[in-house]
C-alpha cells in the first residue's frame, strides 16, 4: 500500500507544496504502516466534503473540496503531531493502490496518534451547547442530524479505530479549542434522553426523528468501551444503515474498516466481490450475524441461508441490499457463532420457537411491556400484530404486515409465507434487541429448501437464560 503523509518542509521546494499556517507542506515518501520505528507520529483528519470544489494544490488539473484546506489548517492548529493524513491529499488517486488503501482505512486510523474530526461552525456550536447542558431545541438536534459528517458512511470506522479522538470547528477562534470524544458521548446521550417520550408506540421517537444521532451514540459507545471488535457485524451494519455514501462501494470499504484492523485480512484481490470479502472476514471471526440482512439468498442448495454476494447496484442505491440489516436497531451480543461441517452450517445459541394459533400469556405480557404500551396486553392478535408492525415499520423494517404467530410472540418476515410451508422458526439467542431477536424462517416448498431472515418480537423461553444458552441447529 502506498501510504503517504503531509509533512512540513523547510528545504528548497522540488515538488508541489501547500502553504498553510505560514508553513510549506508536501507529501512524504511512502511509509510502511507496520514499521513502529520509522513511521512518523501522525494525525488522521476527518471532515465533511460538501459539493464546492477548488483547484488541487498538489495535483495539477484536479480539484478538491473547499473544506479540505481549512480542515487541515484547523487540525494543524489544534493537533499534537507534525504529520497529517487527509484523504484528498494522501489517498492514491486511482487504480488498485487506491482501492487497497480504501479497504485498509480502519487499519490506518488505528495507527494514528490521534483522530481530529473537523466540523462546521454550526454543528460544533451545538455540541458546545450540549457539553454545557444548555437547553437544546429540536432544530438544534436537527442541525447535528443533517450534518454531512454525522451522516457519512465513514463515521463508524473513523471513530472506533481511533484512540485519541477530538472534535474541532473548521472556523476556529483566535484561541482554538477542541471537544474530547468522551465528553461528546456523555453529552449526546443526555441530550437525546431529554427528547425521548414513552407516551405511545413511537416508543423511541428519537430513533425515527434522529436516526443518525442515535447511530452516532451507538458508535461513540463502541469507542468508549473499546468493544467494537467484539460487537456483532449486524450491530455494525445497523449503525451504518442510515448513513450516506456517494459510491455504493464506500459502504463496503467502511464496513471492512469497522470489522478489522488486521492488514493480513485485507490483502487486495481485484477479483473478489466486496460483499463476499466482508462475509468471509465475518466467517473467519466466527460471526455469522450477516445472515440477518435483507438480501436475496444464495442459489446454491447447500447454502440457501447465505446472502448472495451480488454485484454493486448500478442505480446508485444508497446502501447495497446485500448487507442492509433486516431491522436497523442497535443489538447486543458479541456474535452469531457457528461452525461448518460436511453436512452444512451449524448455528449456535439458537431457539426453535413453535407455531401457535395465538400468542401465549407470557408473550402478551412481554410485548406491551417492551414497547411501553400496556394497553396492548388486552387486544387480539390481529391488532397486536398490526400495531407492532407499524412500530418496527416506522423504524425501517421493510417486511410484510401479516406476522407469523408463535407461542412466544410474533415473527415478521420479508415476504409472505404460507403457514404450511414453514418447517421451523429459528431465533437467535446470542444476538438480541430489547424487544426480541433476529432469526430465520426455514421454508420448504416446490422451490426447495429456503431460509428467510425475520424479526422476532417477543420473549422466547431461552431469553431468560444467558447468551451462551440455546441449541446448535444445522441449516
């Protein structure tokens, strides 16, 4: 990988340079990222690109974001390093070197001495108000929600891979200041909690109104607990579901950066499908939670459970369907463990829930409680099903209205399924949401054996035990 940094020079200039803060900056020679002895101490700069462009000072004939220069200046003023990495200056311009670098962004950020996130003045001002616990209006939070950096697909891997992470304003005062990541995390959680309401099934209105801010809170929590490498891939997908990306490939590059810091797992292979690479890394980490995504299944009869590694869409879709979570709600649990045998894949920690004519008393008690709707305890199954569907549908679930009724609760699939075609319903016990778990519906019909990802809302008996419990199931 061609890894270069912006460094200051006082020597006579023999290559294009950038004059900033009264100093000349040039691109360094290529460094080996794994060289602890010779690698300079450097800062990674993250910033919004915007749509405006200006001539690139280092590459004749090219343009760059008008925010690149001022973001670099802000980082230089506040940073503790003498070398900087900014994408528009340091990422190779084209070819396999560029693609290889994009795949290794997580590793690059993990090697940085600090990560400096440069925000617009309005956004930074709102965060300062948060830190001071000043009264925030809905429009204040909306400024954050709509901020280009907050809604970027790269946000997750840039934060969680950083050790020291600071936020600064692009337009700094004479005395520059920064906000520590831990302070922002605490302030954001406090501010969002003040805007929550439990008066109806818009049970977490902040999830609907501020999906990017709720995802950001989840990301900051992963950074604060240093646990993102132990979070399931499904949780990472959920944190990125609402994020923007101009190029669908960036979704996969950002996922790769969030999944692993290991350069050995990211050996560049131009012939490997990016979705396949993501799933292969998950499998090597013994995390099969990528199966709980809204994607067509593999046509191989032996792997009908596995998402199809389809090519990137040509229509500019925001998120390639292959790895879009079936339900973009933060989940807990380290992974969906499993292992391969000659007979197929065994999923560990699963619960087989039983089809039933009606929801059990235990399920009727759990569902209204988890959704903060006690009055639902006394409605019939049809009303319960339509109300729950409205709730999860408002939060991004794109499945069918009619639920599959099981003893312990309700199961919502992506497609309508004949009850007679259902062989069994498998619910994850190692990965959960507060109101249920992801799962698979095993179907058998004239098209053969199939597996459909589903959302289970309820409390199976196994959820009363630890995450380690549950059956191992061959699929």
